[in-house]
């Protein structure tokens, strides 16, 4: 089975490269002894970008993987995907 994000893989990789650039920018800011609050602002922006990416992947997972399990009607698959989804939501909500 292909992952739910497969159709948007190039876009997701592009977003990850932008986030990687943000992190490198934070590293340069620290190396350049920039003001603490400015660094924290950039870290917050990088965290927001990662959260947005995570929500996109979670959305794709629900619309593709979970939906396919529900459509299959196989109780075991439905139960597994439901538990998997709930665990992912719990992990994601703990980081906030």
C-alpha cells in the first residue's frame, strides 16, 4: 500500500528543505551571537512549520490509509487503523 502522502511527496520534500533552511538559519544566528528573542522567534517559526507538515501528513493518512481500511470493511484492519490513528493523535497532541 502506498502512503497517504505519496501524491504530494515532492511538495512535502520541498517544505522539509525550507524547514531545514530555517534550522540552519537559527544555527547561524547563534554563531553570530544574535539577540535571544530573535532566535526564539525563529525557533517558534520552525516549530510551526513542522507542526503544519505533521498535520498535512496526518490529514493524508486519515483520508487515504484510514479511509481505505474503513472502506474495506475488514474489522481487523479497521480496528488497527483506528488504534494507529488515535496513537498518532495522542503523540502529536503531547508535543503541543
